[in-house]
């Protein structure tokens, strides 16, 4: 092969061609919209970041967003792009005002790439800027300029309007999920007090910053003590401990963007909380006992932040520029002073926190022996039972394909066998269940270690201590589309919500959709996921096609499975509605309120029957 390496092998790509050829470098994974970190949401976020940056700099208190079909429009009321640079800002790489730290201080957009990536990855893109009674616009297709207006006189408020349609040739048959967008917009609101965001007419606004965030996502009845809320210069945090939760839960932000993978600021906060509480109580508590069941939101504003990827999910900065102080020392000083003062002034909160730490310490000691037995069980199971068929790449690594890593949780050996033979061994792993999982609602964490299935599943995911070492980005429940399969699905969701809610909240849990029917003739085959799709396939194939109803995953051959777990895989995300808390939801669906649940099932079954009859 080496003799073919010559001058002709060296290729220089245009900016837009490079983005379209290597989109993962700019927006992470592509996806079809089923996952909260799919590319279409990154395009929206990159556009919104520029509008929010205007607000941060003191210009424009309102942002309007509309999404209809596949067209996205974002309108802010900031200063507007200088009219002579409208085309350059969205089509010339390394061009923008974010390099001037005096113009944009402590903002999210830094590299002058975001708007160009949105442009290059959209089949249609339009930018319009309004400044002082004049407007300039430009339209693009796949990054190519197709129309440009002159500086027209208008009677519009200053600001920028961006419209784009993500390119189907890159993102496939994508769709926007409203819940993902709502969560994104609420986070922007919590981090930018006074900013009003309108999405398809719905208003998102917060008055009390991170206090409002925790109040929205946590039921007050489940708090150990009232939320502690501190806002000190460029660092804000809100924290409490939950009664009915295990592990740690953090909502962390940098300059208004949600750093879902944490980073140096989150690590510094976790360390500072432990240090401060040890000194306050003058006891050398275990760090895990202090942080067990903690729920916290943190936000830091820093100049010229360094992220570990273009999608800005993890902060890598070590210093608070331009002061030169480390982020670790800066956060530690604030937490030490403010949290210590708060606990001294609020003795009831201090007492409640102390009792919670002692409770966690007691539970940890009770679990110690059980954990040892459980680990021995895991070793034996991994050697002899081979319940886990692992993959080569994992989410906790720095591999560029880590976002693709997936664990399929299957029902029995036949289904797991088919998936195992078909999967991508680099990124897809399979975990085989034996029978129905235990209904763990209302149980404490001992059951995770005492129950063999849960113990092995926890070990496979590598989430015993925390989620930082999670081995798979996507956890996919792959059960049969029958009553037993639905029951297993519900029991697994209960397990994750009860003991590892962050997996669900951070968008890691999915349901695999597999076809109910195969409709084919001698020349063509359709795999159909509903009666509607089946009827459409029958119409297209004409007279008397062969129709097969799949009763379970085990009936689908490995050759067919490659169509369902490859690039066109259909996944339904498990999304928590913002109006429900986890304890309330589990109590309703898994508790002892049988009459209420029966009414709910009957009402929803009636809706399904009415829909089916209308087809």
C-alpha cells in the first residue's frame, strides 16, 4: 500500500466539506433524535449558546424558538451581528467575536465553530441580522451560499434570527423530542435569571436560579433538610440530601452550558463539601457517607473555559483566568466559608444533615459483608455463567466511538444469542437475564447485592460506587413485545429509578423497538413496527404477500437482527416528565394503590382501542 502514498494522496478540504465528512469532531454523535445528546440537539444548542451569550453580556432579555416539522428558528434580541460580517460569521472558520474577551466575557461559545457547524450540517440555513433599523440576511444549502440580501431598511428590533433544517442525508429520518428540548431550555432559564425563553409559545423563566432547579426536580417531601442556596460572585450552588435516593446526583454548569460529564468544577465541589462538613462536625467521616444521597446543582462562570470536546460536556480548565487561582481553590474557599456559615446559623439543618450522615455510615457498614460475598459471586458468574458478552470499547474511555457503546439487556438465551451473533463487537455488549427480575420497589440497596441478577447487572455496568466509570453510554432494554416482556421492562425501569436514577435522568436508558411483522414477497421485504406500517407494506407489495408475526426476539434470526441493532436501530428513550418526581411515580405504578392503577390502565386502554378502531 505504501507505494500509493504520494502528492495526490494529500487532500485539502473546504471548511464545510471537512465538517460534513467528520461531523463527530464538531457535534459528537449523529443519531436520529432518540438520545438527548444526538447531533440535532447539539445544532440547536450551538445556536442558542450564541443568543444566551448576548443576554450574559447584557443585551436582550428574550429568546424565541419555534420548531415546526424539521425547521428550527431561533430569534434573539441582542446586538445583532455586524452587518458587514453576517456571511463571514457563519461560513468562515475561525471567524467570530468570541476571540475578543473584552466583547464576550465568560461565555460558552469560544472557538468560532458552532454556527459554521450548524450551517454545514443543514440542508437549509438562513441568518438574518438586524442592527439600528437595517437588516442583512444570507441563505445557504449544505454550507453553500445561495442568496444574499443588501442592507435593507426595516422596522424590527435589533437581534439575530437563525433558521435551519438539519440535513437528512447526515442525520437520517430524525425527529425532535419535546421533553429533551424542554429540559435544555429549563436549564438555560435556571442559569440565567431574568431571561425569558419562548418555545412554540410556551414560556420558560426562573427567578431564583439553581434553587428553582432543585425545587423543580425534587419533591419537597423527600428532602432531609431545606435546600441550601448560595450565590457568590462567579460560583453558585444549591444542595440538599434526599431521603429515598442512593448515590450522588449533580446538575453542573459552566457559563450556562450543562456539563453532563462534570469536570474540574464538579470534582472540586465534591471535595470541598466533604472537607467543610468534616471540619464543621470535627469528625473524620467517610467521604461516601457525607455525599451519599446528595443532590446538588453547581454553576461556575469563567473566562475562556477549556472543554474536553466541542460538545462541551466536561470542563477541563484548571485555572480561573485571568487571576491565575485554581478552580479547586476558588470553589473550596467559597464552599468552606458559605456552607460553614450556613450550618452555624441553621442548627436544624445541621442536625438533620448529621443524622443523615450517621444513617449512611450505618448502612455502609451493614452492606460491607454483603458486598464482599456479592463480589465473589460476580467473579464466579463471569467465569462460568457468561451472562455478559462484553464489547471492546467502553464509555469511560477516551475512544472517539465511546458515545456508541451500548449494552443490550435481553430476556433469555435465545434472544441474547441472536443479538450476540449480529452485534458490533467493538461497541455493543449483551447481558442475558435469567427469568423475571425482582420487583425492588420500596427495598433498600442491600437487595442490589443479595439478588444475583441485580448484582451481576450492577457489576456489568460498573456503577457500584458512582456513575463516572459507567461502561456503556446506552443501556437498552431488549425484551419481547408481549405481556411478559412488558413486565420485565417495567421491573428493570423500577430497578434503575430506585437505585440509579441518574442513569435515567442523564438519558442513558432506552427501550429497543423490534418489528412486530415481516411482510414480503419474492422481490422485497418490509419489517413493520405497527399495524399501520404492516398495512402500508401490504399495499405496496400488492396481492397476497407473506406475513409473519414475530412472537419474540428469539424468533428473529441473526441475519435479520442486523437490520434492527445497526445504524437504523429504533430506540425509545426512557424520559422522566418534569412534572413527576421519582418517588411519586414509583409509588403510583409499583405501590399498593391498586384501584387507582386499574383506573389508569382502563382509561389508557380505551384510548388505545379508540385509536386502533380509527385506523
